[in-house]
C-alpha cells in the first residue's frame, strides 16, 4: 500500500500544481484592462492587487475562481486517495484528508509559482482558504473569523493574512488534537494530528515568506490600507 500512496501522492501533486498554476488574476486583468497585473501596483498576481489596480468586478472574479481552484484540487486529492484499497477504516479516513492536503498545498504552490506565467504568481491566501474549507471546516471558520476581525480593525489585508498564516498550524493542532484525537469515540491517531499540523505550519510558512515585503512595510508603518480603484478615476 505504501507504494500506491507514494504514486498517488505524486500524481495528485502534479495535477494540483498544474491546476493551481492557472493565474486568474492575470487572466481577468487582461480581459478587463489588456494589461498584466504583475506590472501594476504591487506586482502581485492576487485579489488585493487586482482590487486596488483594476477594480471590483475583476477582483471578485479572481477571488471566486482562485477559491474554486483550490477547493477542486483538494477534492480531487481526497477522491484519489479514497480509492486506495485499505481494510483499516481509520487509516482510510486519514488518507482522504492527506490527499486533500497534498492537492491543496500543491495548488497553492502552483498559484505562487505558476508554470504557465513564468513562475511569477500570487501569495496564495484565497487558494489556501479554500483548501482549509475542504480539509477541515473548523479551522476554516476560525481562520475566516480571525481574518475578518483583524481586517475590519486595521483595514490592512496583508496584516490579517500574515496573522492567519501564523495561526493556521496552531488552529489545526488544537482542532485535530482536542476534537479528534482526544474524543472517546474517535479513531483518529496521533500521527494524523502531527501530519495535519505539519502541513499547516508548512503552508503557513510559505505564505509568510511570500509576504516578506509586506512585513517590511508593516514594520515601517508604510503598508497601505485596502482601497478599490474607481472606474471613473
């Protein structure tokens, strides 16, 4: 079974990466303004830069499609791993989650370093959120609540995003350890808790590294608050 898991993991990773490499920020910006979003504003191919540099409509489409691609990559990974022949139902359930995590993580890597667009992409926040929604809705709800509280308090998307990335691993450990592993009727193993937590901290680290310039501006007090570009300006 180990060889089957490795092979499926590699196939899932490749498919998810190629799917994640579809940069909807670039696509919708070109459709709207005929320009490359990576040459506008912050140069980031993501929702926030599209909102600031192009407008609300292309930004909303970018948000929706980036979320959907992450969710689909995770769902494909979960389905692919669910077809592994395994007589131990506990392990079978865990494998489904692992498949979703692999699909989601590599879709995010594709979003950050898209092969179709010169490996210059976005920061993966929306795509990461969709992976969380598929793999653990509890963590997703905690992340969304944290993001909204910080954003409405500061109006700075990068600060909210970085904070959520840092807390992703913490929330994952708390949810899987306290509500899965410690339950009397559970069959999730400590291995499951550790693997899920590892993926969460790994992904959170990726996202924080992609925000290194934002972190520098935050420290200097120079990070801009969110404003949308007006079509009549």
